C-alpha cells in the first residue's frame, strides 16, 4: 500500500512558510531526505552545545525533492538531499554541497534466520520465484517508490535484477514504504522482511535491523559492498544565497573536521 505525501508536503510548506517570518533568527529549520535526518539531529545537538541560543529544528521526512521545494519556498533554512540537484532547482537558486556518503545495505528484521543473499537470489525474490528464506520463513519484500534512488540502485545490480524489480511492482500484496523512516520501521516490524536501508540511517537512528552479506561481503570501509561500489547514497546540504549567517555556520560545522568525525562515527564516509 503506497502512501502519497504530496498533499501533506504542500500543507507543511504553506504552514512553515507562514511561520518562518516570526521564528527566531537563531533557529535553523532543516528538512529533506529521511536518510539524512538522524545525522542532522546528532550534528544539531553538538552545534547547539557550542552555540548558546541557537536551535536546530529537524522536520519529519519531506524527501529530497520536497526538501528543496520547501527551501525555495522559504519554509526551511537548509535542506538535505540524497541526489544531485536538478537544473530546474539550480535555476531557482538552490546550491548543493556533498557532505558525506553512506552505503546502502540489504537488510532483514533482527530475528530472521538468514545472514546472506546473492544477486541471483535477489532477482528470484523480487520476481516472486523465491518466496521463503532457507529456514522456511516467508520473505516479505518492502518496496520503495519506483523513482527513489534506492530502487534505481537495486535495478542497477544486474539486468536480471532490473527485470525482477519491475516485476515486483506488478505483484499483489507487497508492502511499499513512501519515506526512509517508514521503510526502516516496516523492515523492523515485519518478520522475514527484506529491503534496503542506508547504514548511516541504521546507526543514527539505532535501528534494529540485520545487515545481510551481498555476494559474500558486508559494506566495507570504503562505504559499499566489495563487488557493488554503486550501492552508495550521496548526501548533500542544500542552501540558497539568502541563507542566514547561523545557517551558513551550521553548514561549516558539518563540513568541519569535528562534524566529519561525528558523521564517521555513525557509518558515514566523510567528504575528502
């Protein structure tokens, strides 16, 4: 069951745009892709401790596109995205800076009796040809929207996987999660679930999920599965020319040695 967030986002942008004119100049609102929100909260807490009177407010997931729209509407001070900006976004004044990457991981629920999967098995699972784990437990695939970066990365694993993911969207009864937090919560809740979550999100949100070996390996120090370097999400801070001094200071903190060290301790790969 896919949930639509467009109407909710539109309402949120309108409400926040109206509120921003009365907010304290020392309040920074951040919105955007769910995969980055846990990290922003942790960095925000550290920044607040060093900047008395400053408040970092991290909004619920708006998605990458929703976050940029909110930024351009003046509803947030900074946005976070897990993709590069589109031309239409930069044309309106949005500017993105890469601040970290984090590996995507194939995961299952914490108690599942499985610890590995191959690309060939994944194709069988997503197509519906294989529906149980070796233990006999039912596999419950959790899908992301077809336009999501996670889905595109899965499709890129192989030609067979691309066909299998397309087939999965035609199958009846599969669960679809509209944002990163709903995705992680669903994977935690469903016994035998299978889906993808960034390891940075798992770490910053203390998610109870089991990371599976893919084709024999776990995500490595370079931030991806050994045989699949494409299994990585890039994370961007997005600003405009009208960013406040305190918002610019927070961006500088995220990119600082201290900010990057904090991210590294939560399974992010710092920018070099």
